[in-house]
C-alpha cells in the first residue's frame, strides 16, 4: 500500500463520486477542497457512500483505509470510520 497525500485522497474521492452527489454536496466538497479542509471532505463523502450504499474502487478503498489509519488511528472517530468503510467493503464484495 502506497501512502497518498490527504489532498490526493480527497480529490480522488470527489472525482469518483461527483455524479452521485447532490449539487449542494458537490459545491460543499469543492469549497472545502479549496480551503484545504481535506479531512472534512473525506469524512463527509464516506458518510454519503454509506447513506447511498455506494461502492468504490478497491484501490480507493485501500487509500481510505490508509488515510484513516494515519489521521485517525484510534478513538471514536476511528471506530466510526472503520465501521463505515467496512460497510462499503462488504457491499462491494457481497
């Protein structure tokens, strides 16, 4: 697994989901990317993935796992993100 910058993960996630986001979600994502709020973008889009029961490519899933481990290694946020990502993983392989 290659570590990718938080910014690259956020941009890739937005580009992967852009056609599945509402105009408001997409606008919010771009505004937050513009002010370097990459973690917030990633967390909000993980919630969209969960809510809409979307699947994402395996390579991007690996980057999200690496991002979570680096930026939220433990605690309640880590546990929530791990649960959300596991749900996405099970849908894509279920």
